[in-house]
C-alpha cells in the first residue's frame, strides 16, 4: 500500500494522504538555519545547533506524536468554520491534500469546500530565515470572507533547559511587536545577543504572543480559542510561553487568489550594539528590517526559491545514472544523495528520532557521512575533516562526539571507542581521491583543540593507525574499548547496570575484550594509508603499514576465523563471540563485511564461504539482520546489545548501515546479482509498495528495519540520520556501478546484475564531466576501456590534461 508517489521529473515525493503511518518528514535549510518539517507542517527550527539555538519549540513523546509546528489556520468568516490546510492540527477532513517534499523545501496544498490553499516552506540560500509562502484561492462560485492565522511557539533557546527548567523559564519570556513583526527576545538583555522574528507580508488585523491567550487555557493547537472566535487578542507575553500569531483578513471574489508570506528568522547583533536607542530595553532591529522587507515580496521569495532549486539541481547533476532499474536511478540521482547532505549536516542530532538535545556531531558518524557527500561540496568536506581531526586527542584516540556550536569534544560521552580513530583515515583518503587536494595533509590541526598542539593532518592519520597497533589484546586482535562500530556490544561492561546505556557504563579493570571488526577496519584503513604514504614518496612507511596489515590478517585467520565465517570478537574472559561455539549470537554481519572489504579471504575462498553463511543465516526478504540467533535474554558480559528484544536494533535487527558492506563484499567476489539483490531489499523506493509494513518514509533510508525475530518484521525505524545513507551510496555507485574515485583518476569497474545490458552515467570529477557508457557483451565482470574512442589498459581513466572539460568513457563488460 502506498501513501504517495515519486515525481522524478521534479525530484519530489508527493504524499497524497496526510495520515501516513508515521510523520514523513523533510529538512529545510542546508547551511546554518535549519528546520524539520513533517507532511502535516509539524516540526521545528534552529540555528546551527539544535540543542543550543532552538528557535521553535517541539514536544517529544507527544500525543499525537507529531504536534506543534508551522501551522496556518483558515477561517470562513461567514460560517465560522475553521481548518488547517495542512490537515494537522485540526485534522478536519480535506477534499484534497498533497505534500510535495523536495530538496530543502516542502509544499503542502489542500482544498476544502472550494478554498484552495498551498504553502511553500523553504530557507533562502545564504539567509537565516524561513519563508512560508501561502497562496489562497477562492474556487467557490461566491465571494469568500476569510481569516488566515499563522502560528508558531518559540523555544527559549536551549532546548534541554526549555523542557525542564520551568521555575525559571515561566518568568523569562519576552517579546516586542512592531509594525506587525513579532520579535522573540527572551534573555536578550543579559546572556544573549540574538533574537528571532516572525513577520507577515499583509496588513495584520491582530496578533497574539501569549500562548494561552491564543489557544485558551484548556485547549490545544487543534482548536485555538482565537481562531474559533475569529479575532486575535493582541496579547503580549510576559513570561510563560511566547508564541507568534498573525491574523490576516482577506476577501476573495470567485476565482481570485491572494498570496500571504510569513517569515520566521534568526539574527545576532554585535554585543556592543544590542539596543536601539542604546541603553534602552528595545532590541536593535535595524539589520533585519531590510531582510524582512525583501523576502516579504513575492517576486523576491520566488527568486530565492528558484535559486534553491538551481543549487540543488546542480549538486545532484554532478552524478547521475541511467540504469535498467528505476529504484536504483531514483535513489542515486535524487534521494540518497539528498539524504547524504542531510546526514552530513545533522550527523545524528536532529530528526524525529533524534531529539536534537542528546547527540551532537558523532566522530565515527561524521567521518562516514562524508563518504557519501564529498563529491557534492568538497570544500565543506575539507572543513569538516579539519574540525573532526581537531577533536582528536594526542593519543590518537577521539572524542566520540562534539557540539556543533563549540566544536569541542563532549566530555560527558568521552572517548575510548576503539574504532573511532580509523574512520578519519577513510574520510581523508576519500577526500583526496575525490579532489586530488593533497594539501589537506599538510594542514596544521591541533589535538583536543589545544592551541600549540598543532601537527600536520598527516600525523593525525599516523596516530590514528598507531592507536590500533598499540592496543592489542591477548590474541593479538585490537582491543575493543568501550565498543567498536557496534555501540551496544559492550564486552568490558562487567559492572554495568541492566538497562544502562553505554554512556554510563563503568568498565571493569582489565578490559581485554578484542574486536575482529576493528581488525577488518584496520586492514581497510591501513591499506588506504599505505597508498597515501606511497603516493607521497614514503615507501618505507608504506611497506611498514602493509606489514602491519599482514600481521593483523594472520591473526584474524588464526583467531578470527570460525570455520565458515569471521568471528565477531573475544569477550573479557577470552571467549569468542560470533562463533558456532556460542548458543546465541553465533554469526554477526559486521566482520563479514569489513574483513572482506579489508581484503581478507579473497584469495582462499574464505570470503565466498563467509558470504554464503551470511546468505544462509542472516539474509531475509527485508534485508540482512545483524546477528543470529538473537539474544533471548540480557547478558551482563555482552551489555546493551542483549537489552533489546530479539529482532530490534543491534539484537538481530536489520541494522541497515551494515548491509552495504555485504553488498560491497559481494562485488569483491564478483557477485553482481547478489549485491544488487541485497541493495534492493532495503532500498526505500523499492519498499514503497509495502508502506503499511515499512511505515517510514519511502524516500530515505532508516537506521533499522525490524528483523525476522521481531513481531513487526519489516517495519522501519529511525529514518534519515544514519550511516546507511552514505554507505549505500558508496556500495551502489562505487562498487556495483563501479564508478570509483582513486588517487590516479576515475576507475570504472562495474559488477552489475547479469541481466543488465549496461547503463549510462554522468559524473563530475575534479572539474571534468565524464560521460560513461557501460555495455554488456558477455556475462562476466571483465572490463575493456575506451577513453574518447582510444583503447586504454586497465580500468582507471587517466586524468585528462588541464583545460579538458569533457571525457567520453566507454566500458565493455565480458
Ligand atoms: C543504540 C545505538 C546507538 C547508541 C548511541 C544505542 O542505544 O542502540 O544504535 O549508536 O545508543 O546513542
Ligand atoms: C548508531 C551510531 O550512530 C553508529 O555510530 C553506530 O555505529 C551504530 N549505532 C551501531 O551501534
């Protein structure tokens, strides 16, 4: 069952009924001002940091789940009937409804009894504000006397404090209203130099800024007293809960339409120029008046929207494919790339599953997000790499998270996730392969943001690798620390309390649990690093790295191979985890993917054997589960993983992030059909048809799909902010379609399904447009390459001479 449809031409998903199984959301903004918007106009906005600079309030654990947002009300003043053109919050049944989610904008349109209304929500490029562009049209045969009400609820900036510190906050709220613009200035007089504003393009017939004056003390957003009565009360908030509400009265003749624009914005004044006149209590509004005037004009708003469309069009056009499979095309060309940008911007901070107050930027997360994003805006990827490296510690270890606004490592979460450092190597290597910008390795970057501690970035990478080499356990495998990629496999957490998450776990002394996964990741990162070293002329260093990788491989073959698959780990008592010897958790997905990606088992059949085991034991029609058999009870020596009921999250859920590792591994052993089959199982577009089962948005990946042990097998959760986005993009584009940036140029080595006759692609790479055409001449994966009509040895397109803007690439598969 579907709740909408893809409009690939316009690069939109069109939701055609408002009661989607879960709120189906989108993001506004792609620079500094951001918002989350659901298909019924729910959600909130923030500037840079969803915890510390929250502009509008959002209640978690709400009932109904999605309540509070950017709501507009329409009131027919003749009948007194009122409704929400976005369906929520009044939920009055609409005659027609659509929500179009596009890249950085959403358009919600509806019709009720001949009143058509459409609101376009977006953030203009370069601005710290959002535009709500409302068009109302009278499709009745008679004149219409209408009132329009806008509404938002301000957050008192720090979202965590806002949801808990009521004894203070109920007395701090402050607003100013001038020329119909509502300014939210809580705490401006002492701690802050920023404020929010909410403006309207039409003459305002009234306003409200005190929530209870608008709603009524015992009412909710579904039936505001003011809207029912048809008249705002011009309330001014003193403390309590400041809101922004405008009332606009319009009379429309049959067929007539009117546009009303609302702007919600954020502004910071210089600390010494906060008041106007100086010394008064009145905020200095000079700077925002111009911007408000500008975007309240329909032509300016239209122009800004066109700029946004073009911006995204150009970003997406950098890499386009035309394959025989529509789900592949749609995800690669539009939605997966878009999700990559969102995960790059948000890390795991703000979604409908991440509260925006718990987690800032993840170190491991952001390094991986970059893999799917680096070709879109390489300059931002470079900046991010330097930010991440600056939170690395002198030991090579890394803070697990940092806060957007301060860019400082988060002490509360700390470090000691022993895989973290290695991901930086992958990110930097991907950046150089994409851009050829070797200078990044010489950029001076501090440790733990301490001035004076700077070294070249290259040394950060060296320390990352050394971090693993210096931390090996009894079997010679890398020590796992608090956890590796699997945050919930807490093998040293002997003294943790049941139900506690990893953040509060106290490790027992000793801590000798080891990770085969990190060994695999070390092989990946070590080889990347060796390539970088060799290319920089450090051949001795390159050799040393390769020998360290080989040493690690030997240990994995000896202690990490279980007979038919790679083991997962050794616990603190030296017992294997992810082994046939275990009763539960016999086989885990992560080491199969990562070890094979690190090159293990490719020569001696172990890789093939491991993948066969994955197919037999872990694969389901909804994707590949994380491990089997699921843990049936809580085990102290395993930690959080066994706290989840079977089939959910890390306890045998389909943790989608790991699936592309298996797809990649399948391509490495030459199985194009199997790789693409796994790709399709979790592809959201492919799953659109079963939206009643999947429940999440059909245009983006979710972190998890419930596994076969779950009662709700196939149900997705935690959409949007997941490493699944970047890794699926890497798997499909670089390994299945095989278009892969390397240090020497663009490689084209597809491992596609046997039934595909070929495919085409356009790829912008280092300023040159590559037109790629792949044609199947036989059933295998052997390639023959022609560049601009000339046969070329190997599968890497040599970098063209400077000045060349277009390259024609032809590949035959046999
Ligand atoms: C989740 C993990 C997540 C971790 C960190 C755990 O509860 O299961 O997926 O990485 O929390 O927030
Ligand atoms: C979510 C985290 O963001 C990611 O870093 C981690 O690898 C997975 N959970 C698996 O536990």
